[in-house]
């Protein structure tokens, strides 16, 4: 008898390129999670709700201008025909910036009983504003740059959220130690061989002393974040006195500005 999934996440995606979404979601951890029943991804083709033989889903904007705009009719009809899980989020440049915190929020909502969420992929010059005003529950952006459509953004959201669901990663400890889990980037990782082209793995990782390894990894994560993403240090309220002592112990000699030093 097969054990029931630990929890189930449902994601509905509305797109004019459903094969792009479904194909990506059939591989890797996400594909295995779908097979195990941990995640359900339903993809809806907006063209299936088009009302003309050419399956048109876009038209020129009122008032003139370059480009085309997705019609409201096919989008409303597609959403209303299947009662997707809410919230329904439009992928677009005007939305809340998607990050690990938002991924965690969506995963926790699903795990606590909401069941999941839905994504609407924009295209061309965007969607009719009435979709924004009267259909979706919000907008989300994956960064301050322009894409041809929302499919790539939707895939980023799907992968970031699904890997936080219980059972998807297999080893849930990976979620605790990875980048952004504690407002820090992840520490450097090494594997075999211990020496490659003259470059050796740090001795501490070969010592078998788990306590020393943990301290080294913590120090490396902090120092890497200071160097590459100091904004993350500031966002978490700076470093604690213990963290400052730790990185000094492991050789960090740089000056720490006041905003990186916690209370």
C-alpha cells in the first residue's frame, strides 16, 4: 500500500504557451514531486478560450501605440472555467518583487490549508487593465528587467516554492543550510577529489570534526555575504557580536560599517 503524500500543493498556470510550462515541470525534483502526488501543476491554454477561428488572444491597444495587449475575454473565461486555487498572481513588472521570503509565504499558505496558488503569464505589452483590477489577486515580478512573457518568471516561482514543500527535496536539511535561509548566502561547497589541478579542499572539511566544520561553514557564509551581498547583512539587522567574533577567528580583517553591526 502506497503511503499518502505528506502534503499536496496545487499550482494552476494560465499561458499561451502551455507546453513550455508543462515540459519544464516534468523533469528533476519537480517532475518527481508531481509523480509522487506532492505537487499538482495544471496548465491552461488561454487560446482554448478564444472566440474566433484564429484563436486570437490579443489586440491593438486603445489610444494607439506599439505592440499588442492580451484580451480580457479569454483570460476571464479560462480562469472562471476551472476555479483555480487562490491567490491568482499576474507575472509582471509592476508586481511585488519575488524573493525567498515570498516563496516561503506561498509554501506555508499551501501547507496550512489554502491548497496552492495560480499564475497568469502576461505576453506582448501586457494584459488588459480590467484583468488586473477585477480578476487577479496581485502581481509579482522576478526582477527589474523586461521579458517577452511571463512563462520564464512563472517557472522560477514554481520551482522556488515547490522545493520548500515537505518531501519534495528528500533531505529537508538542505532547506535549512541553503542560500537565503538565514539571510545569508550559502557557504562554499566541495566534493571529490580532495585535490583538483593543485587546488585542495580546505583541511577542516576533511577533519571529521563536525563542530569545526559547522563553525567554518557559518563563518564562510557570513564572509561571502559581506563581500557579495552586503545588503542582505543590513536587511537582517547586521551581525551579532558572536558572528563578528567568528569571522575574525577565521581571518576576516576588513572593516565592518555600522549598518553591518547589530545591536
